[in-house]
């Protein structure tokens, strides 16, 4: 029983490390996209804001 708990703790730690690495990759990916102005979510949003301001 004790061994099983230890194995589970090790698995959880490995998952944490994996998620940390993946989230760093994602963060870097989005930062690169933002810096190169290729960020897909912001661009349409800006257009939407422009349309909204032009209507006033």
C-alpha cells in the first residue's frame, strides 16, 4: 500500500514537470506571436473595436 502511494506521488510530480514545460512552451509561443504581430486573437478584436468606434 505504501509503495502504491509513493508511485502515485512520483507520477503526480512528473505530471507537474510536464505541465510546467508545456505551459512555458505555450507562453513562449504566444509571446513570439505577439511580438511578430501574428497573434490571431488580438487582431480581429482590434478590428471589432475600430468598427465599434466608427459607429459612434
